[in-house]
């Protein structure tokens, strides 16, 4: 599909946004209203009340809260609703649905409060995907896949005012690139007076020289701001657009920073590989001008939510069995475990032996079934995007990012028959340490957070409600991934077989 044929969708301008319910910046200045924020990515679920898994039996009110999402101010929320036949009975095509959504954007204080994970009474609302029923999780995954297909053929015009720049702040060359990009965005020649956020560690960095930028252009003062991890976690709506400078690890860091709502992420390739970085930095002025003025095409990448579940102490001092507690006769007892932290990841969750010299003993569950017991160095549960990372090194399958699957690969299994397995993304997996294990294990989330799992603890893994919005080059929805594995991994690289040389009857070679 050429650029000229892409349907164009214009979203409301900043001036058209209402002034109600304006979130407060940490600096004290108010940002744009929630109705202007066009990049919230979250998945709605319908009101199915099917059987709840053992991992769901944590908060009796959470499921009711998950059903209370309705008529949100985010156009992608409404699109995800509209993808489902029960929620879009007229079966409107995506272009008409987009126009209908844009024309009816409304700000709902109570709904937005729930979107941000807070209950009206100030208590935290639990909205984790592990709390969803099988029906709800299936509908959620279906909605993301359908919307991602439609968005691949639609160019969306976002009214970008606040640009978030992410780079390796300790890389001298990339600091120079960051300064160059920030200077270009803040220049007076730009039609829009952009506000640029860079990492706070650069505020006093002599290579970045923030004071020099202000001296060159006094209008920069007040428009060059600094972000920290807390802002990304608590106020992701402050940012309209994310630009990364680096490699795939920088993109993963962006996913880690934005654990919930993810603004569109445009990635410039300045790293070693390039599975996730789609754009050439040398052409950043043309790339960003085209993105801001002509619109962008996005792909919604599947992310996983991992929750650590801790075993509660047994007051009766009886022998305990993890399999019985999760899928056996004791599975209806919700007092055996408690949640202890959740993380949204883009690549993989790994449970391994950690510093222990002996192999791990693990139990693997899928929904209400005990799959197998594992004797190995560990197990890697990867997203389709993570198939080229640890999953690849462990001998797992390569998987196109658009496949709706979960990849499970053992790490150095002490058996001849543990083959990698590919499961649907509608399944909730649990990886636990049995009570009779000799040692504890360790859980790693995208290689950043690492927690010890004592015997009896386990990790739930399910598709996240918050996909990752990755900006794509026009017309390259699927070609980029195959070319990247050929370029970086030398996929199927082999010297071509030579043809036979035939002889004629008179003894001469035949060409």
C-alpha cells in the first residue's frame, strides 16, 4: 500500500481540547487535558463472568473494577471496544469508526481515574490481566490483534507538543546526538513550540550543555525539561511522543519506563542490532517532520505482565504441594499465596537457578493444567518480539512479532525431550518453585528487575492490557523483521551450490 492511498485521520488540535481535568506537571505547570492525550494504549474487556483462575483469587473487587471501563476519552480505548462484534454491532470499518471516535471524544473523570489505576476513594485499583477470565483475556487479545491490523493501513495525525527523548545518558556519542535532536526540536524555525523532555542526569552534563542551548535560543528556557522514572510511571500522559536514540536495549528501556500507558515510540538505529529500531538517525529532520505533519503508522506489540506470588506461611505446619495448591483439590483456597509486585515486559521473563551451583527444580502450569516438572538451569517465557533475544540463545524458535503467541523454552534442560513449545497468548502461565526444591530460583523481568523465588513461590505470566505502540516506516509493516534477521543474525546464510557442468559428445564443455 503506498503512502498516497493510506486513509488519513486527523485528531483534535490542542486548542480544541477542553480545559477540564488537566493533570498537573511535577514542575507545577499544567499540561494538556486528557482529551488531547491521543496515545493511551489499554485494552477493554467485556462483562463475561467465566471461571476465574487460581491466580485471580487475590482481590474480590478487582474483576468488578475491570468491567467499569466505559466511554473513555482515549480514542484507542474506544477503537478496541469497537473491534468486538458485541460492542460494534454495526460492523463499522476502521476509518468510519475512527471518525466517530474522534468526533465524540469526551472527558470522563471517574473513568479516567480508573484508567490511571486509582479508585475514587483514593485506594489503588487492581487491574492486572491475571485477574481476567479466560473469555475476557481472549477478547482482549483479539481486540489488540484486530486493531493492530487496521492501524497498519491508517496514517494517524497526532498533535504533538511534548516530545520525550530517551538515550544512553552515559554514552558520549549519543549525548551529542541527543543535544543535536533537542536543539532541532526547540529551534525557532519549528512551526510548533515543542516542549522537549530529556533525562534529568543530562541537566548538568557538560557534553549536553543545557545552558548553552538556552544561550543560543532564549525561548528554550521553560521548554527544555527533564524527566525521571517516577514521572514515566505516574504521569505518562505528560508525553505525546517518544523518540529513542540507541539500539534495541534502549527501546526495551522505554517499555520498562512506561509500565502502563505507552506513547507512540519512534526509534532511531544507533545500536548494535536493529530488530526494533526502524529509522536512520542521519535523516532525523525529514523523519520527524514527516511524522508530525503527515502522520504515523503504528504497530501494537504484545507485552506480558508478570506477577510474583509469594507463599503464605502454613499455620498448621502441614506438608504442602504446589501442584495441589494451584490446580488440585486445594486450588479454591485463596489464602495460600499473596501478590508481591507486577512488571510489564516486552521481551521475556526468565526463571533460572541464579547463583546456585545446582540446577533449578520448577513446575510449569497453563491455565488450570499442570504442564510439566522442569529440571534445568531455568525456563525462558518470551514474547514474539523477544524470540530473537534469550529465547534464541536457549534454542527457541524465531517468531514474527505479529504472531499472537507465548514462547516457552527450557534453558539447558537435563533431558533429551524438552522441546521448545509455542502457546496461544490467551493462556495464563505459572512458573513455580516446588516446596521440596533443594534451592530457591530467581525471576528476571526483561533483564532489569530480578527477584528471588523461595520454595512455594511462583510467577504468573499473561498478555498485558497495555501493548507497545511502535512507529513503523511507511509501507514496511512486515518486511523489516525478516531483513533484520538476515542482516544481524545471517539467517540461512550459505554459499550457493554450484551448478553441474555438462559435457557434449565431442568432449567440449556445455555452457
